[in-house]
């Protein structure tokens, strides 16, 4: 099986590389040579983690992202520069400096990951208050009901059930007319509660050896509701992909861990050739995708012109701005971490990082991606980028250690970690402010579930158990009789 898996990944790597034959025949510059070196290193990392460490989910997602966005696509862009990306070719053909920094940062991330693995660090949280919701399936239904209730409130606030299938332009108009944080409201109330509750009860059902048929039917119905309330029409593709990935990861993590060997390869092909075209759910275009490909631009040209895989370009762009104007000493990252602070209190609060790229390169649209590596570079330069990735490597190793340990003490954090693994692609791609905002809201809801479990449901269950035990006691063993008997004996 491992041999077949190795051949599978070697075939994918060779196929993607052969799509730019001119790069193989005669590398035209030092920049392209470094891109080829990046491609080889990241292809080996992807192969190693997929075949030999299939249950290291966070490392696998890291390998998927860097192989696609920082290896495959940069080589394609070098020979087929997209006309829709308004970044000078000089930024891409930078004599390999930004590519070398990227490779150094990736190596530091792997070093940090190895440090975390050897240290055997795990998530230090012991949320034993989650015992009720993770040990008894019926109590998970209560959180599904809570999720549906909050989702219904969010739909009503958003303007009715039609909001679930409003196009991106229609929703933008509603958000502007409302002049409020409707976007945050829809994510908070419509999507996150339903998704978290569904994934939670799915994990509990998968843990049990025997689950009644009616439970599976009810779970499938609820997961259908999760799909509707987290659909790619209303929400960003990264959020919808996170929910779908968390469901897939939960199934394989609980029942088929060995199947993780094949997921990275399938994910690479899906991100390259499927993800860029998923915006057909949100936008309409005059010509079909097939027509545009047949008119001579080719599949690669169509993928690049979509602008969804421009991470390397955006990283080079933000890095060039930092080299030109100087770093901001972490101010941009601090603004992203404190996204919830209103501008009425913080007057000069930084904008989203993509706006910096837009202002320097003449974009009209400011809400664009800015990769995590670019955030570190803009904050502290090349040294900050490599050190930031080193620390981040230790962090994801801690998460992987927690998942691999499969300790009952960590059961309450398994669900957030399974959701966080596919979400990691969103975080790597950026912008950091958007990623943190999307991450904070679901975690807040999960914390609410834990609080309810600890202080409401747990106390209620204990009271009911006490009453049941008291009713089942024989009359001679009741507390009152035992007291009377003791008094008589003492006399």
C-alpha cells in the first residue's frame, strides 16, 4: 500500500511539473532555479507526511498549502503570468530573493515542528466539563437544537430565508443598506453554531461502536441542514471548505485513519483544478469555463487568471512594500489580533493587510489575500518571517501531538482541532484579520457549549440521578430509617 501511495504522489508531482516544460529544459534565471528547488523540497515534504505520517493532520495541511501555493503555482505564473494580476513582473522575477526567504521559512517551520514532536507537547487544556456532551449522545441533541435556534435568529436578522441563497452582490447591497456588522452576525448566528453542533454530535456517533439506525438518519438530516446553512453561495469558499473538511477529517480520524494517506494528493488536485471555479456559486459570467479554455488560454491560464491562487504574488508584493517603506514592527499583526476593538476607540487601527498591497499596486478592490508569511515579513522582515514560521511549526506540532495521543482527557478539544486543520489553509492564505475573525466566532460558540455543559446540563443530570437513586432505595435503607436505627442502637 505504501509503495502504491508513493507512486501516486510521484505521478502527481511529475504531472504538475511537466505542465511547464520550459522550466525543466532550461531554467532561465536564478529566480526560476530557486522556484524549482522549492518545488522539489515541498514535493518531498508532501510525499513524506502523506505516506509515513498520515495522521499528522496539521503538518499534512501545511504541506498541501505550501506545495500548491508556493511551489506549483509560482512556476506556472513565471511562464504564464496572469494579465489580471496587476503586479509588475519585476516583483516575480526578483532574482530569487523572496523565493529563498520562503524556502528558509519553510525549513524553519519543519525544524520547529520537529522540536514540538520531540518535546511531546500537547494542548494543556483539560476541559473535563465537556464530559457530558462528549460521553452521552442524547445530550448532543440539545446543542443541535441550540444551534438551530441561533441560526434561525440569524436568518431573521439577515432578512429571511432568502439570505441563504443571495448572491455575493445581493448580500453586499443588503450589508451596505443595513450599515451594520451584518456579515459578522450571519457568520455568528447562521453558520458557526449549526456546524459546530453537527460536527460535535457526528464525532460522538463515530466513537460509539453501535449506533441506532434512527440516530444515523437524524444525523444525516442535520448534516444536510449544516450544508444549507454553510453553503458556498453566501459564505467564502474557505469557510465552506473548512466545514466540509472537518466532516471528512472526523470520519477518517475516528474510523479510517489510514485513509489520510490519500487525502493530501486529492486535496492538491482539488485546490488547483476545482477550487478556482467554485465561485460560479456566487458570480455569473458571460462565457462558460469550457468556452474560455477552448479559445486557447488553456486550463492553466484559466486557473491563474482567476486570481484565487495568487498567494506567492501577494507575498512578494507585501514583502517588496516592506523593503521599500520599512517594516511596521508588528503593528499590522496586533491590529488583526485586536480586530474586535472598534475604530471609535482605536482611531488609527490598521486596515486589512490586503489594503496595503492594493494601495501600492493600484488595486480597486482592497479585500484581497495576504499570506501569513507575508504578514510576518511585513512586521519584522526576512528574519521575522523565518522566526515566525519556526514558532508556528512548534504550535502545529502541539496540535498534532494532541490528535495522535487520542487521550480521553483531550476529547473536548478534539472537535476544535479537527475543524482547525482544514481551516489552516485559510489562515496561511490570509489575510490574517479575516482568518482570526472567522476562527474566533466558532470558538466562542464552542466555549458557550462547554459552559452550558458544566453549569447547566451537568448539574441537571446529577440532580436527576440523585432523585432516581433515592426512589430506588428500599424503604428500610432510606436515610430516615438508617438514622432511626442508629439512634436506637446507641440507646
